């Protein structure tokens, strides 16, 4: 029995080690390549992993004010922070109303939003671009425009949060209301402190999305490089501009972007797991 | 047979007309029996509440009416009158060389839709105004007091708190989703494309012509391209969902296995993929399989191949590679979800199965899998529809390529409907076909969701595993 267990555990470890190597391999490559000099060893993805000489050329380039890298970084950080805060507020508001209150049109609203969600999001792209342009929120004003796009319709993503609210017993609300609290007080004083995990989950997901947003960001900021976010700028480096020349700089930039976000994510991982699992089970 | 539990389609329609008739009748009685304040309110909204000292409501209604009239007179009507033609006079030049500004189909269509929605909203507000007048009269007749301005304000934080909460989110969804989608649905019935760019060249209604183009199988029609891409979209969504699901579950079971140590470490390694922004990891991995990428470079250096494998240039290879690489992205996510759920399965189920002599595979098939499928059924459905529209993976890895002369509209063999839509919009400015594709995506998603939702075990039998 124990021998069989040992063998099966051994196989298990072997598989896990192989999996780990596969999953970590691209990141290791990315880190190694970012230390290759784009001047001494030019080229895109070369056919060797360890750079011949260790160099910080790519990082020097990024930290040079002329490269605009930190402007793009700042843009994305601003967008992500605002979207994260505003989206969380919107989602909480909608979730409370739909979970705790019964009003006329509630069913209709939920069904209507469900159907709306089946349309591909960027079908609305051209029209949104025009609307934002009317208010000067494209190109030079793309940052507030992208914040607006990020959170304005976020009320539709209430599912996970409402599911969480539904699990908080309603008797708590009723007790508070008997003590003289109105619904606003029940919401702000009682329910929000109880919902810390889901608030962190919502904020975290909302914060991470703008870092990957390519579709709207490239369209709204079109041709105005001061308004790019990191995804658009990096994509342009390797896809439209000079791929061979910019590849190591892309690696270095990608690393500088990925490290803080990964650390943040790892710290809040517990809440993320709670959110996705809860959301998955409730559908 | 339990009658009346689910009204049939006809019943619903009949019910609607009944309700509608009753509502009209109700408006009539309110007018006939109402006093003069109510009657004036039919024309001047908020008149009744103002005289009854409900200033907040009165001013709100009056302001709504004034705003509506101003909007229609100075703005909406001008666009709405052209909705049948979408403009007749394009931008041109006067004989003296100056520019003469004509109509703009884009604006006409957009603002007409806005006006129509505003008119409908106004009718609702007007109906509310009538109802409030009647209720106020009734309350006064019963000798009760009407809500004061202060009470109105307070009620917005209590019994009417839902209105306060939902006002902004609903407005946001309306402006950023409903209005643009309504606009694009209309565009599907026009000839808005590269050669009809308002204001220089106007576009107009063409009926179902674009849908005919989509299903025409000639050399210039979109038919064969559409079918190719639709099939690939469904195949992709199927593999991306179920391959990830089963492999992810397998990894979760492996990590959960008794005797495996460092559980947290293994999970953390996998979760890295979720944490790192996709455009970094996917762009990098996509380049790894390029002709001059790392994989081909090493294979050639080791002498395993003579010339680079065309991973992204060969349609079949590209499709397989995308599905495989998607496992790299998707497995950690499924693993996280399954880990929590697997712990919820009562341990005594396995215990009794073991006593009965079941082996590991039998236990998986008879206990784990049914439970997981039951619990995650709706999640699988959302994963599937999400994968139908999985833009990032395709766009960052292959960009939809390889393209081909046999595909129309700039499509490539790994394009999904959504990435094709994106290309039609951005590269070809073929807005009319983009809209048609958008509607098709909606139809596919809606049909699959409806069909699957109705056969899900957890929907049919909610108590199944409790």
C-alpha cells in the first residue's frame, strides 16, 4: 500500500514539476531577454536564452524621459485607479438595489441587461468614439474618456456581488431597520463592512482590466501617443513598429508592468479566489 | 398538467393588450373624474403637485416637460424628420467655391434614435404624472396628508432608495451600451461603409441587402467566409471551454491529492498567468512561435528541423496552436475554481465508495464529475459564451491570421466573429457588415445560451445535490 502510494506521489510530483516548468518558462525567458542589450545583440527573439553580455540598456531606454514609457505607465495607473474605485461603487449600488429591494421593473431590468450583455462589446465602438469626441474626450482627452468607458456601463456586471449580498441574511437588515435605520444607513453602515471580500475582489478585477485594454484604448487615443496606455504602446512596439529593434525593450517594459501587478494580485489572491469561486457556482 | 404556470406566447401577448387597454381606460377615468388641478396636469405636468404643495415633485415634472419640449423643438425634431431618408443633401461646394454643409446621415440616425427613446421615456413620465395626481386626489379624499418636500427627500434614502442607487448606473448603461447598440443595429440596415462616409457621402436605408450579402455564396459575397469563421468560432469555443475545464480539474485534483506537499507553491506558480497582464504574456508567447522565434530557433539549432515550422502561417497548425496555448491561459483559472469546489464534496461519499471497492477512476466518474458538472453548469455556459467572444487570445496571439485570398473582408483562418468584426470596423471601415456580424454574434450567443440553459441539470432540478 505505502509503496503504491509512493509511486503515485512520485508521478504526481513529476507531472507538477513539468507543469511548473511549462508555466514559468515564458516568464523566465522574458526576464532573461530584458537584460539583453539591443545595441550589442540586436534582433527579435534570438535562438539563445542567456544573453551573451548582461546589460541594462533596455531599462536605461525606458527610464529616459524621451521614451514616454512612464507617461504611458502613469496614464494606465490613473485610468486603472479611477475605474477601480468608480466601478466598485457602481457595482455595489446596483447589487444592493437588486438584492435587497423589490421594485417595479426589477425583473425587466435584470433580463434586459442579460440580453444586452450578449452583444459584443465593441460593436458600440464607433458610436462611442463619436459621442466622446463631441465632449473632447478622445485623442488629447482620451484619459478621462477611457475612465468613462471603463466604469459607465459597469453596473451590468453585478452578478458576483449580488450573489454575495444574497447570502447575507435579510434578518440583519430587518433588525437594523427596526432599530430605526433607513435603507441608506443599512447599506453604508451595515452591509458594506460585511462585504469586504467582494469589494476587494471587484476593485481588484476592475483595476487589472485597464492594463490589458487594447481595443478601446487604441481607438480612443488614436494617433495621439501622449494618451496611450501601456498595452497600446507595447503592442505598437512589437507589432506595428520595428519588432526586431524594440523586442528587448518590450520585455523590459513588460516586466516593469507585470511585477507590481503580480505582487498586488498575489497579496489579494485570497479574495480573488473567493470571488471567482462564488461567481462560478452561482452562475 | 399544471395550467397557468407558464403562459404561452399568445397568452402573454393577449395579457399585454389587456393591460394596455386597462391602462388607457384608467387614464380616461382619471381625467373624467379628476378635479381641475388633475385635468390641467394632463397638459402642464406637475401643475397638480405644485398647487398641492408637493414642490419637489411638481418642479421635477415641470422641468421634465420643459426640457423635453426644448429638446424636441430646438434639436430632436430637426433630425427626426429626416429619419426616413437619412439626409438628401451631402456636403458639397457652392458655385463660388465655399463649402456648403448639407445633412449628416450619422448624426441624423444617432439623434433620431435618441429622440425616439426620449419620446418613449417622456410618455412614461407623463403617465407617472397622471397616476400621481390621481393618487394624491384619492389620499386627500380619504383625509390623509400628502408627502411633504422633506419626506420626499428622505424617502429617496429609504423606501425609494432603489431609484437613487440605480439612477446613475442605468443612465450609464443607456448612454454607453443601449444607445450605441441601437445605433449599430440600425446601421446593419443601411449602406454605411468606406464609400458612404457622412458628411461627404451620405448613407441611406437599404433594407435587408446586407443580410443577403452575408448569405450570398458568390465570389464577392460574404457567405463562404462567414460560414468558415462561424464554424471555427464554435469549434474554438467548444475546445477552449471543455479542454480547459477537464485539464484544469485534473490539475486541481492532482494538487489536492493526499500526500502531495507544497500545495500552495504549485497553485501560486499557476496563478502567475492570471496576474501577469495578458498583453505581456500572450504577445511574448505569440512571438515564441514565429518563424524567427525561440521555438523554431532551438529546434533548428538542435538539428531537429531544417526550416522553420510555419506555426502561424499554416491555418491548421495555427488553430491547433491557439487551442493549446489557450490551455496555458485557462487551466489556472479553472484550477482555482475547482480547488474550492472539490473540498466541498463530502468525504464520506468517497469513503463509502472505497469500502465498496471502487477505484480512483470510478470514484471520479461516479462522484466527482457529476457533482462538478452539476455545480459548475451555469459557469460552463458563461465560459462558453465568453470564449465565443474571446478577443484577446486571438488578437494577441495570431492577429486572426493567416489571411487568405479565399476569405473576404480581410478575414483570416483563426479569426473569430468578433475579431473579424473588429477588423471590418477598423481596417475596412465596413460598418454595415460589421453591424451585421455583430447581430449574428448576438444571435449565436443568445440561441446557445437559451438552449443550453434549459437543459442544464442545475436549472431543471435545483435540489439535485442538496
